[in-house]
């Protein structure tokens, strides 16, 4: 009989607890206007926007040949969090992005481009004729209100091969 009574009491407590939770949820209010909304980041950490990045169409190149370079996330805004009741700021594409070739201690500007409305760009460039066999990488610099003046967007590495 003691076991039955304990099971009955436990069951009643469980049902009562569930009903209490349901009643609390029914009375829940939306966040107040101006309250910061949680980020979309599911890792438990602070949300962060994607960093600008430069991509090469292929990883093996030769001096003097053409190469298509693309960029992603070249925006001067970061809309990863919001405030309830306030509109999200408009994305601001970066302008005058200089795409760089870095090999050894040398840096060459391959070209300049403006990002499109989604922060992406495509730029046909020429691998420097002075490129030597071995590794090199792409990067980009730009003027921005969101990034430090010395910020350099990283990019893909490429391998320069001889003819």
C-alpha cells in the first residue's frame, strides 16, 4: 500500500508541475520594445558575422595567367543580433576593395572592385609575372567603419607552378 501511495503522490506532483508550467507559458509576454533579442548563434556563444574572405577559382596557377577571384561577406554592417521592434540596419556593401597577391615578403595589388548588394564580388585578375614557384595567398584591404584601418581580409592560398 505504501508503494501505491508514493506512486500516486509522485504522479499528482508531476501533473501539477506540468499544469503550472503550462499556465506560466500562457501568460508569457513578448519582449518589450527596445529589448535586445537573442542571437541566432546556437553554440551558446556570442553571435558573429561572417568575416570577409577572398576565394580563388583554382589552387594551381602560373605566372602571367588569368585567374577569377571572388569575395564574400564584404559588408560594412553586421546584422547578427537585433532589437525587438526596431528595423534591422541595411547592409552596406564595401567599396574600393583592393585584392592583394602576397608571396614571400612581396605584396602586389591585383585590382580594385566594389562589392555588390550582398557583399560579394567577382574580379578577373592576372597572376603577377614576377610570381615564383611555391605558395602565395590572396587577401584584400578596404576602408570601413566596422573594421580597423589595418584589417586585411584573408583569402585562399595558391601554388605557383613553372611552365
